[in-house]
C-alpha cells in the first residue's frame, strides 16, 4: 500500500512541539477514530467529522525516516466502510487526520478488520510517538526494522531484485550456476593449445604450465652460419669474432665508418689548384698516425707530382705540383 500522508492538527502539532521541548506530555497514540463520511481535511479540526467508531486495539512502530507502520484491529460484529480516520492521544487530543473520497477499507459483520497502514508524518522526528499495543504489529521489513518480507524466486534473485529477500536455497542455486559457468570456462581454456612457431619452441595444452623458448646461437654456430633455428645474441657475435658498424655517416663528398673492433675508416675528395696545397680535416680522429692512400684525378698529368704532407691523427695536407688543378680522392683506415 502507498504510504498515506497525514495532516497534523493544530492541537496535535502543539502537543508534539511541546513534547520536543521536554514538557511532560504523553504522545501515545491511544485510539483510532473511524468515519464513513468524506470530509475536508484541515489542521483546524478538533474532532473527526462523522466519527462512528473508536478503536483502542492498535499497534504501531516507526520503521525509518518519517514513516510509521500501524495496524488497527476490530473484532466487533459490525459492517462498515472506512473513508477516513483520526489518531487520538491518550488525553483525547485529535493528533492527526486522514480522509479520501473512496473507501480505504471495508469490514463485514462476520469478519475481523486488520487495517494495516504505512503513515508518512510531515516531520522525521517521530521517535517520541508510542502506541498502546504492539503485540500483533507486523510491519514490512526494512534495513532497520524486522518485519514481513516476500521471498525472491531464483529468477528474481538473478535479476537483482531489491524488494524481496533471498533465501539460502536460492543463493545455493545461484552459486551452483556460477560455479558451473566458471568450470566450463576453465575447461575451455584447458582445451586450448599453444605451440611455438618459427624460432619459438615449446608450448602445449592448458593442463599444466608451459614454457616458450628461443634458443641462442653459439659462437661456433654463428661462424658456421648454418643454424636455422637459433638467434644470434650480441655476446655470441662478439665471441664468434663478428665485426659490425657502430657508427656511420655519409656526406656528398665522403664519409666515415667506425667498426665494433675499433677500426675507423674515412674517405672523401679534395680539389687542389695548380701548384697549390689543400688541407683535409678527418671526420673522426684516428688514435695513431695513418698515411692516407690516394689517387689523383683522372686528368692527364703526372700523378707522382701530387703528394700527401703533414699527416696527423686529425688530418693532412695535399700538395699539387702540376700546372693544372686536380681532384684528389683519399681514404684512411686504422685505429
């Protein structure tokens, strides 16, 4: 049932406010008045319009926030419909009222009225409200109050229902389903097989730990140059005596290269005028004196008249004693 919002009467609010100020006021809801008349609800009411019955057999309890769950029981051999009701304090003050144009509940002469209400008060501070009889109170369960719950089915629980309680049997069934799904997933993974390919070796199915490896070639295998399934590591290359370029640069008229064993090569060309000398600066320095090898240009002249002078670890000079200009191509190689 949707919570019914009561209207506190002016007199009831006065008693309620005075009780909050620590006055010695009894806020026990002692009786409930019933009416079969439609009436205008107003805070100025001091009596319940059309009241035909006053019931003292009631139970109630605050169940959270500003809600009170209340049950009215009437076992009298009377038949009636209830369109409205009022809550009366122990001193007879009409505390709060509610009414509507359609029946809230109905009773036959041979039946017992159990009138269960969830009442929303216009204030959340309702802890001082008490009820005369709580022996038959049966409120809906909340996170704060014990009460009646509806049990969720397996389908409702699996859907994440938040309005129903889940039993151990449902939880067990859900766990069994989850465990079965996990088991099937694990079996699927175990049925898969991973094998190496190319240079990668090892592998197997998922029933045990598997290791994939790549074999490193030995120095002997590198020198032989025939192993098709091993990888040459830098350490093995060095042990096999392999030499490789670690630095290189090329320019329009020359370049240089440094090898892993320390050997350095430089090359280039220089234009030298007739009966002139040109200086050459090496792109990388040698550690020892290296006499550059050279070939004079292809012009028709005496190559012996072109020579190298002033050789150092950083450069040299080229002397052209011919009457014509020449291009001198040079090359150095050493540590």
